[in-house]
């Protein structure tokens, strides 16, 4: 499964093989236990998404203001599962903390800019993920997100082709 057509998190989880369902359910519990009230869970981009609610950040996501600001995500991909930690992408100190804390557990870190790939739940230090979530409450994330775009001019709209 790369991108699901499920419209609810429960439906998404039901589509998964038992081992992946168990792994993503465990990670989901970590998010639900550690996210503050400004973060909401919903299906987004064909995966489980955690977003800053419109109540907390009415401006929404700059790429698509009709979408709430992405915070993190969980997905079952073809050859692995993914943990997306967008909440730490724009803060180099937090990104460095996350990587150092993960590696300190002795578990392999297979990470892109914000995507951690893993094959089994045992590959994920759940306590590090929980602490990473708590380190970035929604209000702080909004500040980091806005600071990342401060001073950037909005891109000019492309002229329509004739």
C-alpha cells in the first residue's frame, strides 16, 4: 500500500496486514497520548496525519490553506512503514536532538529530511518519539513554522498560457 483511499483512520488500519496494523496502532497511541489539544488526527495524503487544528491555526498550510498545518504522519508504504516528523523539520536544533536521541538507543535510524523509515515496531524507540512530540507543542510549532517563512516573498503566480 502506498497511498490509501480510506476516509477514516480506523478504515486505514483495517486495510493493513496484522503486523503493520499493530505497529501503526502502537505509534498512533504514542501520538494520541503526547500531542496537545491543538493537534488533531485525520486522514491526509492517503495516510494517518496529525495536524494543527484550524482553531489553533486558522491560516492552514501555506501550500493549501484549505488543509490544516501538517505536524506529523504515519504510513504503510510498499517496502516499509514511515513516521513523518514534519514538526521538527524547520528547527535544526530539534531535528539534531531527535536524530541524536534515536541513535543513542542503538536502534538504526533510516531517515530523510522528515521521514523515518522502519520495518518493525521494535525498530522504533517509542519513548524518543513521545519526547519529540512533547518537545514541540502546537503553539511552539506554529512559531517555528512562521519563523521559517518570515521574510520570504510569496511566489508570483505563473501567467496563464495563451
